[in-house]
C-alpha cells in the first residue's frame, strides 16, 4: 500500500510539473514578449522570469513549451485562414464556371438550332431548283433581315442622358452575362484558384472586345473606386477628365468623360474618347459601372475633334461587381472598342484589330491591379528597400508615363521636332520647357528643372521578323553591354549632378560591362519587375571625378512571359542617384516590342533558349522539316526605341548629333541580337558558333557521353540510347546543370544544356561572355584549382557542395558537382564539362 501511495504521489507530482495553468496576467505578459520575439532564446526566457515576478513560479522549460505551443497555434491559425481563402476562391470560381458552362450550353443549343434551320433551308433550296414559285418564296425569305433599331433623337438634358445611360446598362449587362457577343476563351488563359480569372475574347464582333470574370479580395465600393481611376492602372491612359457629373433619380450617377490614350509607337496617332459613364446599383445589390461613347447615333452632347488625336469609339463596356459571401467581390469586366484601324499604316492594323491585345493591355491589367492592391492590403507582398507599395507603384507609373510621353511627343507638353540630317530613320524632338514637362514629378530645386536648355528625345521604330518580343526584351535586360554605351550612360547620369557632363565622344577603356540587378518589387504574377541596376567600373578620369564610379538606373521590365498571347514587352529605365528619393526626377528611355499577330503555334515555351531548343526537333541530317521551319515565319512585331537626354542651349546641336548616332548604333545592335535570337536560319554566319543541331553539336554531345563513360565507368544516360540525335536530346533535357568550359588560362563556357542555362540565367548567345571564375564563389574556385591537376591527369574529379552565382548575381546552391575531361576522336582534350547536381536558387 505504501508503494502504491508513493507511486500515486509521484504520478501526481509528474502531472503537476507537466501541465501548468497560467493566469490571465501571466498570459498577457507572455503575449507581450511573443509579439516582440516569437522565438526567444534560453537567456531571454530566463531574463523574462527575472523581470516578471508573476512568472517566477514557472520553470524555464514550461516557458519554452508555452512559446512552442503559441507558435504552433499561430501557424495553425494562418493555415486555417489560408484554407478558408482558398475555399472562398474555389467556391466563387465554381460559381463563375457554372455560369460560363450554362452560357456555353445555351450557345450550343442555339448553334444546333441554327444548324437545323440551315439544313432545312438547303433542302428547300434544292427543291426550289425545279419550282420557280418556291424559288421566289425561298429567295425572298433569305433576304429578310431585322432592321437596325432607330433610337429617337435625344438631347443633352438629364432626361436624354439618362435614357442613353439605361440603354448602355442593358447592352453592357447582356455582354457581361455572356450574351450579345460570341465569346471564346483567350489563348493561354486557364481558370483556376490561382489564375487571374476567366478571360474571353471575341473575334466576330464589331471592333475588338474582351471579357473577364474574377474574384478579388476587396469590397465592391473599393473595386469601383480603383477601376474608375483609370490613369492609375491603365498605362496607355494619358488623362481622364470628368467634365460633367450629376445624380440620377434612382440613386445612380452620370458622368461625361474625356479620355486621351497614348499611341504605342511613333508610327500611329494617339486616340481619344468622349464617353458617358453610368454608375448604379442593381436590385440584387450588384454595383455597375458602365460606359459608352457619345456620338451622333445616340444623340447627346458632342465635342469637336482634338488635333493629333483620332476619335475612337467605346461601345457599351464596364464593370459588374457583386459582393461575395465571406468577403471580397466577384467582378465581370467587358471592354468593347472600335479603335479606327483605318487611320494607321496597314502593317500596324493587327495591333488595332486584335481583341487579344485589348485584353492584355486593358482587361487583364484591371484585374491584376485589383489583385495586387488586395494582396498588398493583406501584407502578402514583400517589397525591398523599405519602400511602401504606393511609392513603388508610383515609380512604375512614372517610368511608363515618361516613356509614353517621349514616344508620343505631344505639342501641349512642349515638344517640337528638329530638322533631320537627311536620313529619316531617327526622329529628334526637343522640349525647351523642362519645368513644364517635369511639373508633375519633381520639385523646382531638382537639377533637371534648372537646366539652361531642355530635353531631347531620339526615337525610332522598326519591324522585326521571327523574334518573340519577350525573348528579345529579356536578352536586352540581362545583357546591357551588348547594346549600351558606357559614355552615354555617364552623360545621362550627369544630369543628376550639379555640373553637367560634356558631350561624350569615343574614348579608350571605359565600361567593363558588369551590371548587378537589385530587385525592388514585382507584381503578383511576376509579369512586371521594378529593379535597380548598378553599373560598375566606368573607368572615369580624374577630371570626371565628380561622377561616381558606380552608376544606378531605375528599371521597369514587363511582358517577358512568352506564353502571354498579345502581350507587349517593355524595358524602360532612367538614371537615378544614390539617394533614390521618392520624388527623384526621372528621364525614362527604353524599348517597347509589340506583337502584330498572336502566335498560333505552341512550340516556343518560356524557357526556349535561342537556337538549341528548336534544333532538338531536327532530322537525322540536322535539317528542319518544312512545317517546323515555317512555324514562326509569320511572327512579326514592331520595336519602338526612345532615348531622352538633357542638353544646354549652346550644345543642342552636338547633343542631337550624338543622340541620333547613338540610337542608330542601338538599332544596329538590336538587329544583330534579333538575328541571333530568331529561330529561323537567316544566315549561315549568324552567331559566333555553328548552330546546335548541326553535326558539330551532335558530335560534341557524343564526346561528352563517351568521355563520361571512359573516366567514371558508368553511362551518363541509358545504354539503349545509341543515336547521337537522341543523346543530344537527353543531354539538353537532363535535370542537372551540364556546362562545357574551354581549356584556357581564363576558362569560358561554350555550351550548356537547358538546366545549365537556367542556372546561369543566360542564353546560348551570351553564354560565351561568362567565364568560370565569375560563377564560382571563393571556395568553389579554390576547390577547382586544387582539383584541376587531377582532372587533367585522372580525367575527372568530384567537387564538394557549394554556391554558384548566375549572370544576374543570384546565388544557386548545389549538393555536389562532377568535372570531367572531354576527349575528341583524336583523344586530345577538347573541353572540361561540369555537372552540378540538385541545384536550386537560394
């Protein structure tokens, strides 16, 4: 009995030490510490017990357990919240898909009915061939048509405008719910819980039209407020003026708007719109914002044409915003426009006749802005450099707006054209009123507004063939040294200094070509990047010591997803100083590449790299099939380049000559890069090396595999892969990063498979500009040079785990690496191959 009692006491003692009941004061004290430090160290817990007498009766181990449990509860709470959010998204998406399915079923039924009717008409027509009386009946029936409804004339009175508004509302709701327009799913858009929404376009309507449905985590009023502020999210919107606004008797609002939009290139005129916007609430609580152009057919007030603008027409469009159970809103967007394509050169008309382009530039842009703001409000988006999201969005808008202003050069902003030098390939525009040009973005004390001269813009447009815009812009972003001039960069940076830089000329030495990309922000879907570019080692002379050796650019890059049909790709940048103030003056320059036709083939994925990927489909003789060679033959795009410079009055002609020559050199560089990036073989001399897919590339793949088997004793691939073409495919698609390096005093890379190019974040054309010492860290370099003798004598060596740096400066870790010597058919050393296993970006 005594033993049992002792055991019972021991058990009670153990339970007492294991389970502790905390008082409300103790929990409050622990919560205060948890809010400051969720995972305190042992010393911090002991200090907490000493500083809080109410915790003195609790052991440090129990304090540790409380924090563990508290972190676990916090993790569970976040996971439950995330699952609830996903469930709401899936529920709303399911509702949208069911509605879309119902619409499609009705459309199928209508098509079946029309098909039966047409069959009957054809049968009647065959019978009527021998019956003249029936022929007359059939013929008269075939020519019947519904007359276009004629609206009674309406004036500019509130009653007349309300009549137009109600008509606009009815037509918009019919489009938003899937009727009135034949919608088809936009290429490349797949609905799902993480997608932007359900996006559809119309290829049969008058003008261009796009429709989107999606779920956003904002209330309807906030959604309407954001979307009505079109200049804040539509990059093409120059201005939106509300000329008249008045309430309606049903609680709605009617507004008369005048909007101007930028032209995308220097080859076309800008557009403007004169519209009526109607905001109201439906009986089911949905908020509607609908809009249409005011023209002679609808009646109402009118305004005269504006010089340098083409009046476009907005057909009934708008937003249907429904509150969603559990928070958020379900939104339906319809954009329907007639952009007057007759007014642009024929080569550019696809840009104004494509519903896909409208969807990318306007419809999807609206959904992305709503989603971005919703995630910023929840704290899900992380931004660098301690900047608030609104400030970073403002930087992006200013870069885009400044570039659009440079491309368009409106006279009311102070722009005027300079005379040419006899060749019309480059247009020079000057703005002698920089105070007016920068009034909205800089203070009068900033350097750009105190110039004795003004701003000069050199711009040009050109047609590109067979080059995906995303691939070209990505290359220009990653390899600035291929097209940029360091002296011009230094001149642009000098505008931010107290003493202007002299007009640059040719000089020895200079830029080393090294750039470091410092990420600043990106949108939710990574379709747009805001970053700071650090250009290192300009090699300035002592007389130029007023400038920093390192130069900084604020850069905006967008549209680099090759699968985004109809998307415009842009690279816009502006020099900044080290302070990088929120109100820093920006003078943007850059590139814009716009596809003129949507891609119809799916061969070019986002990771397609230059020539090798297409060469993987070659025949045994290394030649393309006729279908493959023509797959991208119709891929056309228009490239617009605009570079802005400051000048002093007495140096205007010199700066103009410099700018004109610089843009011509950039155009030549871009043409050279475009030829190298084009999938088709325009010339046998394109690129510094024979294209992969030729016998040279197949032979290299065979040498790599044979040398691996010779030195290590096992096959790199399966033994049943004997054809050299299969070996090349297997090498290209291998999951580990495989790279060939030359055997020189300064080894450089000569070949890499897809994983290797992804690891280095480069392309085959630029691969040969990367040396081995640039990607290895200090430990990696030491290990390689230590094992170099073993590689040359024994034929291979195993390298320990380490870190590599990509061409963009991003660190990538790998578990281990193998280096082996590649022998050619004469058994002499051809190169060294590195295979980095299980690599990933850190």
